[in-house]
């Protein structure tokens, strides 16, 4: 997980992020963020589940039968991108 993602997830866990000493310590590099780790994984898993669900609802574009060849090719490319996005999200969930 990137540092920016860690910080974003930590911000979501704070009631008043701008006043949190723990969050400031994380941002300034004084702690490793382990205090946020457990809940960050839970939040990230929920986010990834939503991403996967969204991808499932849109990836069927890959198999469209539009009459216009240009539109059909574009939809197919978009569907493939959603399929790839889903694969990345699933692999990331396995690493949690």
C-alpha cells in the first residue's frame, strides 16, 4: 500500500483529522501508522469490494454487439479495462 493511501485511510479513521496527533506523527514520519493498520485493511477491503462490484456491472461492455464498428471497438476496450481493474483489485485483496 502506498504512503498516500495509508494517510488517506488514516484520515478516514479520525473524527477531527486536523487535530489528530497520531495522524500528524504519521504524516511527519514519526510513527509507522501501525495504530491505523487493522482498520485500514478493513476499509481498503470494503473499497476494493465496491470496485469489484462496479467492474462486474460494466465489464460486459467487452462483449457488446453494437452495430457501429467504432462504437463496438470502444466499448470492447472499455470492458477490457474494467476486467483488468477487477483483476488488480482482486489480487490486492489477496495481499491484505
